[in-house]
C-alpha cells in the first residue's frame, strides 16, 4: 500500500469493463509517484464490482526512457477510450519546479490497458510548451473527436480545452481558451444535449468559489 493516492479517473471500455487510473506515491510531487491502472467488470447488475490487481503504467524512470527527456516528477492522469476502442492515458510530467513546470504526455493501449505504446509529449505550444495540466474527464464528440478540459498554471491560472483527434497511436491536439480571468482552473464539462454543455471551474482567487 502506498501512503498517498490521488486524482482518480475512470472510463468504460468497449467490452463493458471499467478502467481506473490514478497516481500514488509517498506524497504529491514526490519522485516515487507513479500512475497506476486497474480494471473491473464487465459491469452487471451486482452491487460489488470485482477489481483486478493494480498495475503500474508509468513512473519517473519509464517516462524519462520513453520521452527521451529529463523528468523530475509524474502527476495527474486521465484515462479514456476513443470511438475505435483504443484506451488513452494522458498524464502530467514535471521537468523542473512545481506544477508550473509541467507538460502533458499520452500513451495508448489496444488491449484494455494490458500493454501500452511509448509515451509521446503533446505539442501544445511552439514556445516553452509547459504549464499544462489535466484533471477531469473528456467528452467524446459525434465526429469521433474528443474534447479534453485542461488548465494552465503559470503566473496566472486559466482553463483551456484540447480538441483531440486520435490518429493511430498518436493524438493531434488543438488548444483553445475556455473562460476569461486569471484564477480559474480544473474545469469539468458536462454535456447537456447534442449541442450544449456546462463547465464547472474552481476559482483560485481569495473568493474560493465554484463557477
């Protein structure tokens, strides 16, 4: 058992099973933090869902080897399935400093999380390409694309959307701003119907409110 477990993410697989990812270690932003995954199901009418044994997907050493760059820490992750049934894991790595020095990376699986492709860093900016984090679940579009809520956390804090297009074992990402101000972060999106959605955001200003 690990003393610190944080930021769970859950999704349904094409065969009806569930997959859940989270990060765990001695504490938040410790070098021993790793992203873990477990599966369960298929989901039936029983009250108890049998979960399999957790297995590690990515840790600091694996991230360094797969990304070919220095990684100091591993952080938040989100797991989801695309329209073709491929399972994706988007996760945070930090090269230097705290969360403001983070970037987003992705790997995928075609066997429900048993094996994974090599991680690739998502290119979200032509400049420093840092200070992007993920926390909440994505929304799948009728077009087959995916909208993933993310947030920026350097100098100011503001929410963004990643418009993702799966291309085999790669994700094409286009970024857009979700809301104004410099204190909103960790957006979560709820579809209302085929054309409308509502976003809930955490306000990091002294008001400490939900907007």
